[in-house]
C-alpha cells in the first residue's frame, strides 16, 4: 500500500470516528432536524428532500420529506460520490450527467431522480458526515440565493448535531458526577472515620455520619471557629483542658497547611470520652486559591487504653526486675556469707571430730561418726546452694568455646565418681564450637553428667553420652544415660528447687537441675527432659548463637 492510500485510509478512519461520536445513526432525527429538511425542500422548490449520513457501508436517510426513507448501499448513494470534497453539488438533470446517469437512484431501480442538489455536512474539524439533499423527478434549477440558503441549512444541521452531542456529553458528565457524588457520600457515611471539613474562613461545611455520632451534632456553618471547643467538646489529651482555637486540628490544617496525628479528646454528651488522632490538610484549588481544609479522625481510645496497660505492666516488670536484681544480689551476698561464716566453722568442727575419732571408743565413737556425716552433708548442701546462687548472679560472658574441651574438663573433674561406679562417659562424635560462658557451661554439663551417674540403675554400670546437633540459630546438646529414668508425671517439677524424685534412694539436695535451668535461661536457651530409647533419661538443652562480648 502506497503512502497516498494509507493517508486516505487514515482520514476515512477518522471521519467514521467523528460520525459515530455523534451517535446519530439509527436514532430518531427529532423535530428540529425534520423541520430543517422541510425548509430545505421549500427553499429548493421541490417536493422531496433528505438528510443522508454515510458510514462504512451504507447511506442512512436520517429523516426525509416527500417520500419514505431508508438505508441503501453506500455504493448506490448519489451523495457518497462527492460529499467528501466539501463542495456543494448541483445537477439540473442527472439522467444526462456522466457521473450520475447510471446510478440506481436515477435509472429507476431506487427512484427516477432528475434534479439533484446536495450540501455536505462538514464538522468543525473538517470531516464530512453526509449531506442535506434536495431532488425531484423533473429537471430543475437553483439560483445563487437558493444555493446559499441550502448551504446555511447544512450548517444549521451540523450545529444541531453538535448541540445534541454536547448535551449528551453534559448529561453523561452530570450522571458520572452524580454517581461519583453518591459514591463519595456513601463512603463518607459508611466509614468509621470521622471526616470534618470547613471553608476558607474556617466555617464548617461537612460532618460525616461518624463525626455526627461522636459530637452528637451536625456541622453548623454559623458557629464561630473560636467557639468550636465549647460547641463540640474538644479537649487536650488530659481530658480536662479545652483546646484553644490554634490547637484545634481542623484550624491547624487550615492555617498551617497540614496536621498529622494530632491527639485530642472528644467528651461526648452521652457515653465515654473518645481519644482520637487527627490528620488533614488545607484544600487548595489548581490555581492556588484556598478553598478550606479537611481532617480525618480515628478512634484510638482502645489503643491508648492498651498502651496504658502495657506501660503499667512495663513499669511493674521493671520494678519486679529491680526486685529480682536486689534479690539476686542478696542471694549472692548470702552465698558469700555462707561460704565465709558457715563453711569455715564447719571445717573446724570437722577437724575436731577427726581428732576425737582417735581418742574415743565404744558408743561415743558412733556419736562422733554420726556428727562427721552430718558435717559432710552440711558442707555439700552449702556447696550446692553456693553453686545455685552463682549460676543466677554471676555475669554471663559469652565467647566462642570448644564444647569438646569443656566436656574433657568435666570428665577429669568427675574422675573419682566415674571410677567408683565403673561408669562410661563418652562423646561419640566431635563436639562443636558453641557460644557460651565457659565457666557456666562447665557447671551445667558437670551437673548433668554427675546426676546421670548418681541416679544410675542398680543392675548395670552407668553409661553417659554427650552429643550435639545444629538447632536453628544455635546448638542442641543432649546428655543421655541408661539410669533409672524420670517418670513423665515428675518431669515438670525436676527443675524446681529442692526437688527429689519419688522412689529413689540416691542422696542429694534437689538443687543441681535448678542450677542447670538458671544457667540455660541466662544463655537464652531452653532445657527439657525426655525418655532415652535405650532406657534412662535424655536431658536436652539449647545454646543459641550470640555475638562474642
């Protein structure tokens, strides 16, 4: 396709778009258009006239005078031959005109047209929509005055087209505006956010449903903005101080341009006061003219009540933590006092008892032995209490430590107990580098291994295994034994102070596992007890990864 043909096709596409924009095809012409066509026939002095519109494939006779109009093929149309030139066409006798004499409207197929004249209908943008056509089955003539009036009437028709189109557009815009206003009104009346607006002088223009419910009043444009606090019960967040005019969020938005999350109290006429946050801005026309302001208010009464509860709980927690720190300090001081004031005298008592063992015989010797055993139990209890106190009060200094080295030192420290019970304490696989306080970790692991040996099964020598597995952002360390096991109903209390399992004959003070729990808690981990599939107990504790100090 050459350039000329492309340009012709593009112009025809635009012409058709302009035609369809008027929405005239297959629509009633209306009284005004019918009247113009009648006047055209009178001006030309003929009995027949028509208003033709030309679309892609047909000629549509929108209204006619002197005959029954209808649609016909565009290829048969007389008007379609020259209407796009934009020129008035006039033929005294079409039967002898080379252009028209073979047309179906001339040959008798559709009609026997002889006199023919048409004025094209040209839009303001220059597109031809069709023509105002006058004709007769007898030859005839037109003078210049008649031709001029027919051209005028064609312009009148296009003006009527344009007026009809503009009226339709205005009606559509009005319908859209009305629908949009209904949507906006419905939205404002539905949401649980209070919306308040004012004009450029600060006088109220809008209260939506929520605003009316909160204030118990509608927007009153006659109220002076300086009286808003009194009229609508606006207070500072203390609920007692009335807002001054310059503190009212709507006035701030109007005069300052914007307001964000301004908190106020609305003391309703009925019901509890409402704590709200207000945000809004000034309304400015596109040309910069101030129009007023609008604010949206959200009810945060419940949120603020929850915040007060949280703050109170935080203060109580801080007080409890302070009391706990004081208690831990007292416990540490007590442990120090025990170590100094009790252990030393007990050592002296034990020494004197050892001397008495060499000089007494008979029944007194039994009394001395009983006293020595009591002193030993007292030393062990004091040592356990001291260990528990240190586990909870000593500062935690986390570093990256080799758990294997910690395990080896524990085995070395428990060498006597291991040998006395023929125990096997092993780590089947390599133990990892872990984030911990090495001193506390050694105390933790030593307590668990010592417990496993202490609560051994009477029918078999103790076997203790220590393993480690990656657990999320840390390590899970398991100490498994083949001992007596812990009944499920007693596992929830084994970490309590001074707890001893029912039905066991092993000696102890019930402090070791409580110390283990304190150590694990201070590392941010957890500890639990479970069955060992081979019989006995599995104690699993976690050590989360932490940055070194």
